[in-house]
């Protein structure tokens, strides 16, 4: 299958949530090498709340696990919406070789590409209804492995923004009252996601969290106003020149795009 | 079909006439849902349009904006004249440190621009002039002179849309013109790096698309960040795990003022002066990129008649009553995407307070510009304000990037619309 067909499986026209699916990995998917599914790629998500309980999921899981968990959630009636938003490679090639890309990129996205490819037929066969609630898929490795990147590496770290998700109003209008955040070995959400969740919370969406291995039942939680919640204020300051804006992009204040 | 009836098309036209389609603009009906879905996927997957959705807003219009060929010809001509005037003014200003100091540029960048070292060569020059239909005719709000974007939308998406409207054609193919100019300058087999800041997907997508265009021309194009460029005797080398060696060209989708904030060890000055490897856009582009560029005109020997005709009056904020007079808007000297355009009536009081504070503390980094009254165009989605960004590549008009907005300000949340030309209207 080519990227167009694969994208259509992951973002079918009939789902209202498909508009948010990120295309960047699908742009590269034809060049991705075949990657055999990991032996333990099956994720048990049978504990999820029923798909008609007005819940949306955010699966913030490392690498391919997010995709596999998304397909497992699809088996429970949720529509996986891939929000992977990073360029996998600094070069386009007919075939992206696993050793080459893995060696140069700070965030290795080939496992995610492979999982999207490998599980697409399984997802297509589920024939999810158009009103299936969303399960937004994020790569919890998106910030990279540390604060710094090796000088010669391809710096493909990424962050998610509120504009990468539907608004609370849209969610409420489409019957979503609650968001369940599912992570592995984290309690607090990553800072960029926390900002998104805070916006939803402000808009009247209740938040819950759980671990992917279901070590405990989902717990309600609130995003308190953290110090970085002033990011918008900082952005405004940056915009008016009171703060250094975007000298290095990542890790600096969120500044505006370079282009006009 | 929707058409607008309004006012004078160009300043030279007599006032009060032109009932019906005065700006030569109309829209067609949207294409079918299934057809648009297929087109959208091609734009996303082939054209690297990776931000088709911003919050709840879909950023690709399902219908084209259509412009009469005569109007397009006139706008293209105006853009070419604006381009020539800007380049002449940049050259003069670069010799006048006192004028460079009035542009609101960072000090480090100013220092490099005023140094005696020869300018780093450029493989070509690309600009985009943003035209708006207003009650006074067409007006230009600014030129994107340093790092213009929108190439995929203006080239690939527009060509896809044109396939659905026989009899209409794109205004051009700016990405094609751009990549041919680069390939000619650096050599068909040339190696180049396209630079952007990590984490900025809206910039990565521009570079990824432009890299694909360069590869079509036979060039070897790699994505990188400025810190990965090593300068040896003025020659740029890419120093990465995926390519090490000298470059024939550097394309920066990285604003000049951002470069000037990099640590000195990055030797960023070579992007502007003293380098031998061609760098796009050239150093002097930041002069007309500054929205305070018009404040230097009075002191120039170069005349800028088209700029003076099309750009609203622009002043230092200290010279006009912007706080009490709603006919003024404010923006920063290095405003991108309209993000710092400040109009009191469109802002929260707290944001307006912060803006006032910033302008008072740093007036030299701001400007006040006379507001123009944009004339909305009827579209299938409702009335929309229009911005037609006309590209010039090496001074020749090369196509257009059109956007629609419900608001009078065109910013990152505007909808991209294919601009098609009607040769028979």
C-alpha cells in the first residue's frame, strides 16, 4: 500500500477527528524499511472505558508502543488519530535505511513508521463507525533523550501545541466530556501536553490519567496553573522584544515561525 | 460564482466607478468533498503541507480564488517594480550606518551589516509582496524579504486545484522558479543545506518541500540547523552524521535576527559577510524585511514611487498619536506572519496594555502604520479578507500565495486558497 492509502486508513474522510491527523510521517512512509513487529507489540487495552462513555484518549507512549496501543484502543471502539509531528530524516531517499536514520536522528521515528505500516490492515478491518471517539497518539520520546543534542545529529525533536488538537468546544460539541491520558512510567504529563490539557480543563473537559499497563484504575486529576503556564505571556513578551525569541527554536520560548 | 463590487482598482483609476468585480476577484464553487479529500491528501503527502489544521480551522480552502488576467498582470508588474526599488534602496542603506540604525535590527546584526567585509554572495533573491484589496484600491501591507514562505501552497496546492478548473490557470510556480534559479547558481549537481530551527514544524515543511524541488533539479539537498554549518576560509561545510563536506549553497529558512543571536562560535557573520558560499536570501534582505524600512526613505537618493503609492503611511510611533487615534496600527520592526500586528479594537485590554508598555520602552523596535480598510470578498464560506502575496524571483514575478481570513488581520490562522487566473474575463 502507498502512503495515500495508508493515510486514508488512519485518517478516513468519515471521521470528524481525521482533520487533526498529522501527515508528516505518512509523507515518508513509502521509504520506510519493513520493520517486523516487536514480539511484545500487543497491548492490552481491554480495560478502557466503553467507547460510548463520552471519553477521548490521549496515548502519550514511547515510539511504536503508542501506535500499537492505538490499534488496541481501536479494537475497543476508539478512532486512533496519529499526531506524530516530526521529520524522521534529514534526507529523502527511496529507502530510508534503519541503521542510517537511526544513527543520525535524535528521535528515531522508524519504529513508529513501521508500526503505522504494519498495523494499518488490522485497523482497516475494524471498520470503525464514523462517530468513534478519538484516541490521540503522541510519541513520549518527542522531546529527545536529554537537554542537548549531539552536534552532528539530526535534531528532530518536537513539541505539541494546543493548535494540534481540537478545542474543548469542538470536543464538547462532538460528545466528549472527559479525556483519559495514558502514559508509561510517568505520572505528570509532559509540559507541552500539560498545556493542552489545561486548555481543555479550562473549557470544561474533565481529566483522568492511567498507566498503559493498567496498574491502577484511571484517576481524575487537575492541571494546576504551573509556572510555565505563563508561556503565552512569555510569547507575547518575546513578540514585543522583551525576551529573546527563538534563537534556537527548541527549548527557547515558543516563538513565531521564521517565515512570513 | 461570487464577485465583489467595490471601488478603485488602482490609484490611477478614477474614483467612484467600478460597480461589480472592481478588484477582478471572484471565487468558484467548492470542489466535491471526495475530490477535495483526494486533493488534500496529495497536498499533504506530496507537497509537504503538514499543517492543514490549526486548532479547529482547516487551513486549505475547498474553492479557488479567481483573478482576472489583467489584474494579475498589473499586480505582477507592481511587484517587479517594488522588488527593483527595494533592492536599490537596500544597496544605498547598506552604505549608510545611520539609516541601518533606524531599522530596529539587533545590535549584533547591525554591526555585521556595517562592517567592511564583502557581502556573502547569494544564489538568487526571492521576495513576496502582500497585496490587499482596500477601499482605496490595492495596497501592500509588507514585503516578506528575508525568509518568505508559502511555496507549497502557492505552487503544488494551487496546481492541484487548477486541475479541477479547466480554463483557469495558476499565476505561476514560485517553487519551480526558485529551484531553477538556485540550481542554475549552485550547479545542477550542487550540494546545499536548507536550514531551519528545530521544533518549528511550519518551517521544516517549507524546507522539506523546497528540498524536494531542488532534488528534482538534480541538486543534493539536506535539512540541517545553522549550528551544523562550519565555515572554513569563508566556505560553508555541512558537518553532520549524514553529510560532511563543502556546500555549494546554503538556504536559510531562519530569520536574520535569529542568526545574530546564535553564539559567536557558530560564526554566523559568514551568512552575511565574508562568506564565499552563496547564501539565500542575501544579507541585505533584512533591510526591507524590517517594517521600519519606510522610515529611511526620506533620507534616500533612491526614489521609491511604487512603494510610496502602495504602502500605507508608516511612522515612528513617537511621531503619531497611535494611542488615541484608531486609524493607526502597531507592529514590530521584525514582525512575521502578522503575529505582532496590534489593533486596539481587536485586542484584550490587558494585551493592549502590554503593547503600549512595550512601545513606550522600545519605540525603536516598533512602527505605527496607517490602517487600510480591507474590502472583503464574498466566498462560499462567507465574506473573507484577502491577501495576495506576489513572489518575485530575481526580480521577476513568479506566482502568488493567497490567503483568506475572517478577520481583517491575516495571520497564521488564515486559510490558504489557490489563486487561479482567468484569461478570458
